[in-house]
C-alpha cells in the first residue's frame, strides 16, 4: 500500500484545488441529459447538428445494411485483412467531396494526431505550433524527432517572425505549421486565409490544420472552415474527426496521394492498430452525406451561437468565441465548479473546464451548443447566469 501513497496524495491535492475528475453515468434523450434522476438541457455535447440523437437516422441506416455486411470487428489492421470495401468506398466519397484530394481514415482523432506528425518528421523538420493546439497534437509533436517552437495563440505576426528566423537554416528541410481551425476551449478560430497567404511566402512550409470542431458546422456543404474560406486546396494536411458533428467515430486526413502512401508505410498507430469495424465506417459514410445536406441545422446553430455570444458579453463575461463553443471564463477552478453546480440546479448541464486542460486562472464553464437547442432555452440560461 505504501507504493500507492504517492498517488493518493496527488488525488487529494486535486480534490482540494477543485481539479478532481470522475466519470458520471448518464442517459441522453435528444437535447437533454439525465444524471442521478435530474433532467437537464445538455450544453456539453459535441453533437453539433443533432444527428447522433436522431433515432430515425439509425433505423434508416440499419434497414439499408444487409446482415452479411454488419461486421462488428475488423479483427485486423487494414494492412492485414482489415481493409474492407466500406473503407475503400468511404475514402473515395471523401476524396470526391474534398476536390479530389486523397483521403485516409484513422481510428480516432487522437490516433491521427499522435501518428501523422512523427511519421512525417525527422531531425531536419521544424514544427511551429499554435500555443493552444489540442493535447493530441502536442503529444504527436513530442513523439516526433522534430525540433519545435510554439507561437503565440493566433498571432500570425509572431508566426511570420519565426518563419523568417528559421526558414533559411540549412539544417531545416521542412517546416510544418500546426493549428486548429476552431479551437476547442476558447471557441475562437484561426484566420485560415491569412495563414495560407503566409505559407505561400515560404517554400519549405506545410500546413497542418485540425478541423475537429469545424467539420459539419462550417462551409456550404459542412466541409469545415477550409471550405468556408476557399482554401481547401492550399492546406497540405487537412484533418478532422467524425466523433462530433458527424455523429460517428474516427478521424480523417485529406492530403496529396504521395503523403497518403507514405503514411501507410510509416505511421505506427495506423500500421499497428486493429481497424475500426466496417459497420462504423459504413455509418460514417452514411451520416457524412446527411451532414453535407444539413444546411438548415448549420444556419440555426450559427444564429443561436451569435445570440449567446452577445448575451454573455452583455452580462460582463469575456468571451473570445466566434463559434458554437462558448466559454464563460471565471478564473479559479473552484469557482468554475460552483458555477457549474449552480446552473445544473437550474436545469442546464454545463461542465467546468479546469487546468491543465486550460491555462492556470482561466477555468471556465464551456458551453457547447447544438442545433437541438432553441433560443428560449438560451434566454433562460442567460437569466440564470
């Protein structure tokens, strides 16, 4: 037991500072979530278009799936026997949607981000990453053999200064700039058009953009900020996930066909992982078509996001958000926990986000809106705040 004392002490310290995390059992019903008998409006879901909650879509999909194609395991990596026709079909459909670029599927966004950067990097690679990129990208950078520097969040002038400093270094053959399009904690976004313009000024630069929180909700067809700002063809490594607006599981990369082939031969999480079950890939393919057609859901989500952003600022909170992710920054971790408990008592399930997920002294309630939420719901939330 003495060996466990260290860990118990760390847990006690987390509890004292309001940073202890625990799993919570729940049941979800459309826009609502039920926990310990309390039914609340779900403001913590990434089901941005409400597709995961739609039981009719599940019925429609299963009705289309013959029993002989309902494989619930791939039983292998794709390079052995796991490359079912569902994979080939979905990647072909993704390629068609993304202007003919090559598509490659992954088991999760985390698998994707910890695998691509190490595979593409060596000692002559420099990675320049936005200060607030997701933990999965940070882990991917750490696993690589590349040199890396973090630039100030969304500060493209600082990025340009770093590019000017390192671009002509003879020991650097390539520079990979890593960012998100919509950031998961602040809900703000990168100026992709400006970023692409900067890229074109430096021959060694490749862009790596994670669209996890933009796919489905931005662009005419929901293909993300890259579609919205017409820069899809200018981003070398365009990645995203299916576990949010796309109501499924897994990740994707859109890239040049040379990069795709190279990753199949070098990316360890891809080579050594059992592939996702074919039925999951078939569902992703099915639901992706629904996402592309969900224009009314995207418009509604955009409207309520703008309304809540304005209302939050009017209440005296700072909010950097320009998206459906709206943080209410309160500072101390314990304050965020107490604020979360307060809004839950009023029927709103909004979770506190605390360090180390966000920087010290920037704990917040993280409001994650979906198209299932109505304007009067948000009026009640603002009144509660």
